[in-house]
C-alpha cells in the first residue's frame, strides 16, 4: 500500500466551513475518494474524523481492499502534517453499535457533528448476476446501502439534538443511474443510495439538514485501477485501450479525479449549497447526462 504524504492541502474557498466537524466513512486508503474528501474539508478548516474498517473481514473484505488501521493512521497524520485537523477511528459500518459509538465519540471530542460523508463502499466484487454468490451480494448491499443508512440514522439524530442543522453527502456513482455489466450488486446498492438520499432530504429538511448524493464516473484510485484491469479483461482489451475508449466517451476528455468529487462535496457542505437537497449530482465530465 502507498503511504500518504504530507503534501499541501487545497486552497480553501468556503470560510464558513472553518470549525465545522465532518465525519467521513471509508476514508482510510491513501489516494482514495475518501482521503480526497477529507483533505478538501480539512483545507476548508473543518475538523475531520476519518473512519475505515481497519481490519480485513474474510473473502468479501480482504486486507488489500480496505483501509487498515495503519494506513488510516498514516492518512490522518499526513493531513495533520499538511496543516489540517484530522483524527482516525476504526468503524465497521455494518455494525450499528459501532456507528452509534463513533458518532458519540465524535460529538464528545469536538462538541458536535455538522457533516457526514457516507463514502464507505465495496466496488471490487464484480461478477455476472448468474455467477454472483449471495454472500457477495449481501456484502456489497450491506456496506454500500445498509452502512449509509446506519450512519445517516445516527448522525441525523445527533444533528437534530444539536439544533443547528447539518449536511449529509452520500457518495453514490454513475452506476446509481446507469447499468454496468458485472456490477449488478454495485448498481443496485448505488441506486438504493440515491433513494435513501431523497427520503433523507424530505424527512430531515425541517431540521435544517440537507441530504445529497454525488455520482462520479470512473476515478482511477487504487480501487479504480483494479476496475480498469477487470473491465479491460472482460472486454478483451488492454488497459490502455480500455482507458482510451473511456476518455473518448467523456465529453471533457478525461476520467474523474478524487479532487472533482471532493470539490462537489465541499460545495454541498458550504453556504452556497444550503438550498440544494435531495439531489444526485453528476460529477462525470458530461459522461452521465440523465
């Protein structure tokens, strides 16, 4: 695994985010979407809590596909060394007692929680529908959808008790709107995340809490590199040819970057995003148009 480095944080844009408390799930891996979001919110002055599962959990959650305790600590240390405020906590989003405890610890440590980013997800169990085992299906739906529900439930409770509103941002996917071969569980879970987002927006609006989803297209993180290889093989292409075909169908001519999703997240958490709720925002370079 690649260690995080204490490079400089992005330039801040939203001064009103200074001092806000943001909890981000699935943020332990260096170079991942979660780390990119954590770095951006830390740059905006947020006090950031990154979480990840910490330890492997058998065949569905191998150690090389999750954020380990050690990598999560390095990511938090790198953000801190770059000038942000960041701590790390282990969290299995499938376990409600752990979700409740981590949010309670966040509130105790920082005096509240203002932002929840549901980023934890499984995007590496790819098989055709007829070949996928039910345990694999359950793992994907569990982490991606049940985990988002549990974190939303307990973060929203804390936000309501505080009485100062809040922001919930769910990291969905282009696969929340379009079908992808060999991604039946993943697409189903991300479509579900958009449904959860819309209901959350309706139910929580009266408390000043917004809920939105971000739908990135392909981002070549560590997981994204694995997906490149998998789908290139599936189509009988080299990785280079597969990426060239991808770029050709994206109007802006490139795949997504972690910073693209992080920028959308910062906007939704800012005052500029205060009247946006219940949306599933495409961040796809124009690839996803509906």
